[in-house]
C-alpha cells in the first residue's frame, strides 16, 4: 500500500517521504534507520499521510510536497484547502508580468491593471 507521508521531527522540522510499508518505514525512522534528516532529529511523529493505488503516484506526490514551504505543508495537514490554494499562487513580480499586468501597480499594493490599457478614469 503506497503512501506519501509527512513526519514532524523533534526540532519541529518536517520530513516528507513515500513508502509501500508505512508502519515499517515509521519504525525505521524512529529507530535512527531512516533518512539522514530524521536520524539527527529524533523522535519523529507521523503528522500526515496520503494513500495511493500506485507507487509511482506516491513518489510523485512526495516530490511535489517536498518542494513546498512550511506554511503550505501545514495547510495541507490541516486540510485548509482555501489557504493551500492561496499559498499555491505565484507571489513574485514575474507572475504579474506574465499575466499581462503591470508589476509597478502590483508591487505598490494597488489593484493591478492590464499592462497596455489606460488607468481607470483616463481616456
């Protein structure tokens, strides 16, 4: 039974992994036989797991979640889908440029306007 899982380590860091044997893999982590990250941060606690039908899907999900920041992982663990969606949005200026918006107005906190259109109230 393939799983993607997240462990919370003794230093409050998260470790994301995948396995076909979740109880066995947890035992390995807890006994210092898991990944280098968890070996140095014992004890660990399972805080999240997702079941998959195929090992490849669990591995893909592991790699996806490993790239996430802490806030996004916490939103996943809390099943806070609204927050997860917000955190998934691009937060840099290139997002606005690539979406056709002017980054100057976006970075100043103003409502973004289409890049080649006049500001509201202008002719």
